[in-house]
C-alpha cells in the first residue's frame, strides 16, 4: 500500500497501546511473513502500560504469580526468562521467582522489551502513532479511521484494544469538588499526594481500593481511611497448597443455583482434605468463559444481580502479602469498612461530606479531605467515556454486548453491527468482549485473543 499526503494506509490498525494492544502488535510482528504495515494508535507516550501496568510504585504487585504471566501462549516461561535476563529481582532463583508476585511495573517493561525484539526481527513494519482514533467507519475492502488531529487512515484490518476506563462516581455532587479532592484510584501519583493526617474515603472495596490503601500506607498516611461499598467485601488472598482433585466439567450442565451448591460442596471436600478453597477456584480457571456462556440469559442476570461481587473476591485474588497489609490497617483501626451505598457528596467549607445509607438505614455523615474513586472498570457500553466507542454505537457500527456489557462480538471476536452482522475486518479484544465472554480482562485471556487477532489479520 502507498500513502498520500491526505490519507495514510496500513494493513493492520491496532487501536489502543496498553497491554492488550501491545500483545496484538507483538503477535502480529512475530507471525508476519511479509512486509505488512502495522499502525498502532495510542495517545500516551509509553506503550504497554494502560491502566494496570502504569504504576511505578513497588507496592503494586501483580495479582498472579510470575510463572503464569507469559505474554506468549507458546512460551509459558517467557516472563520468568525476562525477569532473570533483566535481573529484575536480583538474587532470587527461578524456582522462587516462579511463585512470586512481582511489582507490576516489571510487566510493562517486559512487554516493551519483547515488542522491541519482535520489531527488530520481523519483516513487518510497525508504526506507533501517538494520537487518538475518534471515528471508525468499517467497510470492505478498507476501513477509514479519523484521528483527533484530523488525519485519516485507510486500513485493511482493525483490532479494537481500547482498554479500560474507570466508572464515574455514581452520586450527585461528584463533579463539584475542586481539582485534587476527588481522585481516580488509577491516578497512582495523585493518590500518594493525598497522604497526610486528614481522613480520606475510598469508594469501592475491590482491587483498586487495595492499590490505593497500600499506596497511602507506603506514602506515610496517618489519617483514617474510610472504605465504602455496597458489600464491603475485601479481595481475598491466594494460598499455597495441593491442587483440588475434582472434575469441573459437570458444572457446565448445571443451572446457576446448582453450580453454587456444587462449588460449596467441592470447597468443603477440599477443606476436609487439607486443601485450601482457593484450589477449587483455580481448578475452574480454564472454564471461566464456558461457565458464563453455558448459562441462559436469566441465570446470567441472576449472576450479575446477586453473585458477581462474591465471585469477584474469590476469583480475582491478591497476593498474601497485600492481604496481610490490608488486615493490619483494618486491625489498627486506620482502615474502616462501611457497608453502604453512597447517596451524596457535598462540599462543606474545606471538607467533603459523604452521605450514605445501608440496609439498616442512614449512616452518620463522614467528613474527609478527599475521596478516591475505586469503583472499578466501566463495563457498560453506554457508560464508557470513549468517543470512539460512542461513535461506533451512534452510527450503528456496533451494539452493546449481552446485558449491555462491552460491545457485541461473534465467537471469533469480530465486532457485530447494530443488526447483529459481524464486520469481517474489525476485531475486538479485552474488556470490550466482557458481555460475550465474561472472563476477558486478565493476561491468560488477552494473550490468546491477541494471538488469534494477529493471525486473523494476516
């Protein structure tokens, strides 16, 4: 393909340069047999970070041991190889490193390093464009992209790897406080700047809350940390021990309630054998997508309404050391959990006042100096603050996925139109497939999707 002054061209466009987009680029370069042109569009100056891996702080650990974090399905020990080659944790032998929850910053560096290596060895050409794609018009044989700076591109294949965005605080008054008084948990430096003697509040009690609480502790915060969420459930820890010995396949044929009863039974059996319940969840890990897709629509709704938060804390676990630090903060009284729903956020002089209620009624207002939004990933298509996603929906090039989650896609990951027809040259990976697959955010899913998308784009 040739490029003109007004319109540029590429064989493959990857929209998003976080972990998901970088994985697609890495696989496309590794699998290329020709000099195809690959364009990766990412406004940020650094690739492979996205939300999860942008933190520079050592207290933010991977939630999975290093041995399970290879970016390449065909090289399961690749992340370990990199850590040893880079001497990322000096003096730690491979067998110990395999079970270590390493700082997340190492994973971004790993992906960047492997991308550089692939680029040097590949016949394909990668161009990184540090700008945002604001419109996409799928068509055959070429799709048209328009960037924020006004440039247009014509491309043969597109992979949407837009990554995650934080849910806004679902409460009146959230936009009223001055800058720096309401901070997203993914603003890692901004959270640390809040450390001091004043009381703070974190809205949400999941993985982002754990990041924020540990960051405040590491920065020497002395005030109280109020954690508000509807369930007030903290993420649970990983555990060492034997593997659970049961066949999970029969669960696929069961409705939701029967599955939950069976899982509790397997956990009791494991406990009786001295095996931690975490091993039962690990046994289910390869079946995550099949378990979701095997439920009918009514059971999926029940799961989202009644089960999802309990599933999350058991499935998306944290390092034992991180859990221990949260317990220490709570036992000291510095971290205080409130099982409540936030109703309003008001400015009272120089103080933020939080009004909330629980199942038992209203709570006394909490006065804090700042609020951290740790409500997690926005999964509702109509709530995503991404101009490209909203343009695709508005122009009927896409439709929300099941239950309004993510964007709808077919079994091979091709984006569906508003009429349900798959676009043959637009693929979707990562969090945008959550409604279809449910388990679609973690590296084990992303690396498989990225490899498949790269192969399909050849």
